[in-house]
């Protein structure tokens, strides 16, 4: 338990604000259970009040069995027809009940004799549970129930029943009792209101206390539909404050960064200028603008934290190169990290080609660089001889020490959470100084998400593709027409184009995926004997993988069969046809990433999404989106809509968006105001910032710390 809560215990409860009132002041909570509750992040009465119901159960009316549908949570009142024990795979007690409108089966896997005996024929029961479709009739598995006397009339609940998020060891009923008492303690002045009054009036939000009371104990006659949908004004009031808390905590990270020191990379870099002059193409306007924004940030004496978003193929790599050369020109070192070995290697090849003629040393480090080679690299790095180090996560292992690291570039890493970003920055810390950070993402992040999750970063957008690109034409074709697709590959190669054939499997097993790719490569080589067919997958030796990639790049291979290892970053402009197998199983952003490997040259490119029927509704929608647009932002927006933010961000970030009540999709309309309010509070009421964050994120991982 925190010192805050312990100290508070000595003062009389009635005089305290609820954020200082320990749980031991509630009935039924002794020191032992208080300690246990603290383990769940519940230390004060305020904590209980902000542990919000996840949903509600409507036990206010009795539903006739005949009207139940699968998935309903409902109260029924029925008589027992029959009770029997069934010995199947698992012993279970089955009780058939009926109410004149229909019958229902209650199923118990755990039961005792007296329970079994209570289900006598004709006994009346009040039952609460979730309806499921069973093999013969609707069922409830382990419902709550109560035996009623013959003529007994038991009132139904008057209010909706709140259901709280629980974990093992924390019982629903405990939470219900605690919240009941906590709500009882709400009184004027006991829970500070931090939102500006003007805002509350403007958005017609109720005050904090009423909102909390409402969501914990909705009054009789409450608007059930609104509550279930999470759009009741009381819920919106709280969701707003929660989004505000998250946003403020990220802004705080950014504010604090301004007090940290970094190398001011402000002297002109002739190397960078030479690099830009010798490129075989002219930079796009967007590239020039973003480079300008980076140079401006890098010249400051506090660390840049900037996210560069640009759709696949928008040319982020040269932008990164320019930033790197600016740092090198100022006598500093740069680390460039990519999420996969393949992509890191490709960067290494690109940067070596570009930088070596300019007299800049590029080094390579991955987990596979070992022994003497690694030792040599590390000592050259420590001596400052290697100026640009490219690699994977291995760049940030404990024994990797730079002489003067001033800039960290992270490519294609939209799955990074804020704590990981901060951890990386800290690893590059040298005494007082931290490196500048540039994060590049190819998956455009819809504004919704970027505001809630990336508000600690400044953002630049490369919103223009290099000239001469024609949008990729996309078709969806059923598996049954494979022969046609093979024919199409033959035709494309005959015209001098190159082709990717991507094998995907839903199973996480890499080896299965590699096997599938191997098999496919064999079959295709046989069907297309006139073509040179290559194969890359994750289980090849690094050397073989890069040899085959470069053979493809050189045009020595016509057809490259690959697993999703080529998903990010791979760049072969002459490849203009891509076949994606099992496309129905991939998410939109992954499909977009894959498709982004073609359409990089001037030839008209196409993408064939091969699927196996029947398509689920979701899959059908995804394929339709892919056919309709090439715009990464639009695709990301649709992805968010179809899947929701938790899924879109992937498991690594779910911890960050475990909102208590807010929902990024549903609450989008609030976001502009959240941003305004954050600005207003930071400017006018800076003393409120910490308490708001603490109230909502107090027990979350401390990503506000720098
Ligand atoms: P991404 O943003 O997906 O990382 P890349 O940096 O790999 O894109 O660039 C895609 C391709 O476009 C590369 O072949 C690159 O050389 C080329 N390219 C980048 N900028 C330009 C430009 N301004 N004009 C023409 N081609 C460009
Ligand atoms: Mg890239």
C-alpha cells in the first residue's frame, strides 16, 4: 500500500477527499484484504470509483423463455421438468426447465448432491444467465439461480446490475460491495472536479460525482440502450476525462523532453548537401519539406522526437539518409534500426551504396554477428570510426557502446509503444545527453490513434508519392482459378516484368509457412519451366536470403516466391505483379504493406488477391477495400473501423489502450475537444495535470516518466 494511503488512514474519514481515503475505511476491508486489493491497483476509495463497470446486466424484468435469443443475458422464471446426470466426456448435471412459452436446459459441470436434489420436478426457480444455442435446445451454462417457494413473490432488481472487470482472486461481488460503499461516500468537495466548468456546460456533461454515481448504480428507468452502447452522457463525461488523462500523460512526456539535453546538430553538413545533389531523382516537395522539419528539430539542443508517416513507396529512406548525414556532418554517430533482418539488410545495402562514396563508414550489426567480427565492430563503434550503424534490435544490447550517438532512427516500427520508445532513447543516453529520435512508419496512423497514442511525438507526413507512379490495379480471384493466375505470371515475365508470389498462412508457425512457400516454388518452377524461380523465407541462412534478394533485384530471377518476410520495406522497382495467396486471411494493413512492394516503378502494376471460398463477411469487406483504394490512410481508417484499435495496434500495445471506459472509435467526436482541453489545462491550470493523470493512470505502467 502506498504511503499516501497509509498516512491518510490516520485522519478522520469524513474530512478526507476520496483520493486520500484508504480502503480500510470501508466496511469489510481489513489490513489483509486491503493489501490484496492494493495488488489489483485498488488502494483508495477513489481507485474503486474509477474502476468502472465494463457492462451491465438487466435483471430488472423477467423474460419469457420463448423470447430468448442466443447471447442474451436474461432473468427467467421457470419450473423444473427434469433433472438428470449425464456421463459424457465430462459428467454434467442437466436440468430442463420451462415456463409455458418454451423450455431451456441448465447445464452444470460442477455440482454437489444437495444442489442436484434441489432440482425436483415442479420446483420454481429464478434464473439468471447467458443464453447459448445448445445441441437440442437453448442452454445456460452455470447460471445463477434461486429456488422460489411455491407462492413466493420475489421482486426483480430495480436497477441495472453493474459488471466490473475482474481478475482471478478478485470477485465480482466484492467489487460490487466496495463500489456500493464508495458511491455512498460521494459528497460535494470529496472528489475534486478538474474539468473547466465552461467545458462541462458546453458539452452538457454532468459533474464528476453525478457521472460516477450514475455509471456505478444506474437509477431505475435508466436508458439501458445508451448505457450498453457506452454513449450515455455520464459515460461520455468519464470517457472524455480518461482520454484527456492519456493525452496529457503523453504531452507530459513531450514537455519533459524539452528539459533534456541533446546534441544541437546545427552546422551545415556538406556531406548531406552532396548526397542530395547526387541522387538520381529530384526529391518530392513533401520529402524536401519533411527534411526541413527534421533539420530544424535536429538543430535544437533538446531531443527531437518525431514521427514521419508516409505511405509505402513515398520515399522515407532518403529522408532518413538526409537526417543521418546531418548528424554525421556534425561529427556524431547514428543508429538505424529496422524490425526485421531482411529490411535492416536492405537499408544497410542502400546506405552503404550512398554513403561509402561520400567517405562515411557504415557498420552492420544483427544478432547473428558474433565473435571476432562483433568485437571488431564494437571497438570501431566505440572509437567513432563507424559513423552509421544499421541493424536490428541487436543495436541496443548492453555491450553496444557508441562514441557519440546523436540520432536514433527507427524504421517501419509503428508497433512501438511509448515506453519502448523511451527505453530506446535512454539506452542511447550519454551522461546528460540523449539522442534525437526519428521514427518512420509506413502504416499511416489515423488521427484518432495518433492523438491518443503518439501525442508524445511531433509528426511529419510525406503526403506525396514520387512522380510517375501509377496506382496498383487489384483483383480478387478464387483459388479455383489458379491456372489462370499462373498464366498471368507467364505473360508478365514474357513482357520483361518481375513477379512476387507471396505464400501466407494464418498459423503462427514459421516452419509451416516456409514449407508452403517451398512447395509452391516447386510447383511453379515445374509449371513455368522457362522462368527463373527463386525462393526466400525466414528459415534460410542470411547469406542465401540476401543472395536471392539481390539476384531478384538484379533481374536474374523472374519470379520470387516468398513468405511475408518481404512484407516491409523491400524495394525492387521492376517488380510489377504480385500474387498473394490466402489473401482472405490477412488484415488490411498487412495486405497494404505487401502490395506496396509493387507499383514502385513506372510500369502499370497489379496485385492478385487469391482467396479460398466461402468468404466471411469481414474478409469480403477487406478484399473490397483493397480493390477500391491504394490510399494507405483510407485503408488504415477502414481497418480501424472493421477491427477496432486494439486489434489494429497488435498485442504489444494492448496494454497501452486498456481504457477503462473510453473507446477510440466510439468516442472519436470527443477528440478535438480533448486536445483543446489539454492545451487549456497545461496553459491555465498546470496544477490539475498530475491529479488527472494519477486518477486514471495511477497504476498503469509509468510511461509518463522520463
Ligand atoms: P518507403 O517510404 O516505402 O520506405 P522507399 O524509401 O523504399 O519508400 O522508396 C521507394 C522507392 O522510391 C525507392 O526505389 C526510392 O529510390 C524511390 N524514390 C524515393 N524518392 C524518390 C523521388 N523523389 N523520386 C523518384 N523516386 C524516388
Ligand atoms: Mg521503407
